[in-house]
C-alpha cells in the first residue's frame, strides 16, 4: 500500500455515518418476527467447518468508553450461574452440530478473563463435550491485562488457546484515568513477552483513537511503544461517542474529546507509522505482520469478514453462544437475548434464547458477496463475479450503485473499468462508504452507525 493522501476536502465529503459491514444486511435488519425453526435448517445446510463465538459479559470495572454488552460485578458466582446456562445452550446446539467440525473458537465480551482458572477449565470442558473442535483449531480470547495473572495466562495456554488479544486502548495515564481504565505499561510489556514465551501463535493489541485528552505527541508515544512490542496484529478502532445510547459515556466530558480534525490526525499518524514499520494495512482498522495468518489470507485472496471482523474462517458459518451473541449460517442471521434475565428464562424453558433474526433473500446474498469482496480485497473481478451469481448485465443490476460510485470515481477513490472495480490506495480509508453504494438498505437507520473514520 502506498502512502495515503490526506485531503481535507475528501475527509469532509466522505466521513459520513456508515456500517462496518461485519454482515450484510447489518444487524439493524434483524427483527422479532424471525422464525427460530430456520436455525435448524440453516445449520443442516451449513459447511462442515464452523466457527464458535462465546460472549462473556462480566467485567470487574466499568470502562467509560465501552459500548459492548456487559455486566459490571465483583461477584464471581454470577459467572458460575452463567456457565450453567451456557452448558444448557450448548446441549441444545450439540445435536444440530454433531456432524460439524469447529475450526475457530473465540471468547469475547465483556471480559472473558473475568473467569477464574477453574471456570475457564469448566468452560473448555463443556465445549469439548458438546462440539468436535479440530486439533488445529484457532482458539482465541480477549484479555484485560488487569484481570490476567501470569498463572492465568499459562493456564489459557494449557487449555489450548493459541491466540490472545490484549485491550490496550492507550498507554497515556491521563487518557487512562479519563476512561477509567488505568493499566501499567510494564504490565502490558510483561504479558506480551510472556505470551510470546508460552508459544501463542498470534498476539493482537487493541488501540482506540479519539479518546479524551489524546493528542499527537502522546499518541505517537503509544503507537511507537506498540511497534516496539511487535505484536502479530494491531486493531485501531475509532471511538464512537454516543452518550445518548451508552450511559457510561456520559462520564466523559465532550470538551475533553479531540475534535474531528485532531481525531483524523491521530488516525493518520498511527496508519503511517504502522505501515512504515512493516505492517500490512488489512483494511479499515486492522494491521498484521506479513507473516501472520490474516495477512497471508488477504495475500491469497481468501480473507473474509464476519461479526468478529476480518477472519480466515467462513463469513457465513458462525455460531454465537451466550447473551447478545449473533450467529450467521447459510444466509440466516439470528441474535440471542441482549439481557441476562431474558436469556436465562429462555434457557430454563429449554429453548434457544433467540430474540430476533433475518433470512437473506437472493438479492441480499448477491450484495453480501460483493461487499465482502471489496471490504476484504478492495477489488472485484466483474466477469467472474457475474458468472458465479448468474448476473447477465452487472451494471444494469447495480445501476443505482453506479450512480452512487461516480463521486468516488471522480475523486480517484475507485477505478471502474469494463472488467473490474478497484478501490485505490487513497480509497481504502473510505471503503465502508464505497461498499455502502451497493447497500439496498442504505437509508434505514443510517444515523445509528458510527462515522466512517
């Protein structure tokens, strides 16, 4: 990737609200009229290999910036109750997945390392009892460094975890105090080094730009320290300040936040420094070393995207377990209850805790494949795509999209020829907006999405 040209006019023009396209249609399309009977059919028609996602909602302490589904508590027994419910949910899925292999398993949250070593062991035992997990499966977990001792990290490795993701966000103490997440840099250095010594295949570090009191000098120090730590992957997320939706964000003063121009400057310096240090800009908010599986998948044209973001596994083959988790299998999306009482009530009645869902029609599948290709690989072979999806006239089918694309073409962000669509290096920053040109649901709930950059 060449150096991005940071044109203020383009930034002003294209920095709109837009989906992240971890699915198409997005989760806004899910509705309460969904028929849960579709789940069994979808799984029966699914590939032989699937991914599992488990949502662990508990956190010991509230991070003010967080918009995730979470439960703040100091009571460890609540996790035992939750594991009891997860065991019942797994038992409901087990007969449906008997012939399937699990090639990826990810624990997210919340804070998965809220669980004790005993609870983690129990969870993994339950998973192995109910599902056929491949011997070479990618097994990953999100880690809050403050809740992960050396012994817990060693225990994760003995349980078969081979990939870890540490929530760093920012190393500046003033920023950390403002977001109520103070964690010592030496602790992060130590845990990254220990993870390397323990043989984890991939280490990811999460950063956020746009947090209170961030400025270029301090954020440069954070970025440079991350580069020195040399993780396999880096996630660089944009902070979306939506206090009307997330009560905890009301504890962050608007006056402490960087303005739009400064926020973009923070993103710019991070991207330029990561790329200059040898990281591959996967797209949007992810970077990977060229030898990492994510980078290799993109180089080979096999990178995909699902509700967990960029992935080397199937985008239409994910089962979500736990409160609020979302599944996508064989063109069917469904989400579990977002609140623990409703989740527990459904499980107690012997039912899958499905709250809402959506079944893709033929047009949805056509557009989902196109958007996935552009957002993962920034290029579409029109002829090959048209043959695969039986489209006689590509630009007749996507006539409205072509009109929406014209400004991007005029500004040099997209190149369109008879045979291909190519997002230029400058256009990669706006790939979400470019993909939105093909979104048939574009105007529905658009303001509920975050800014593109």
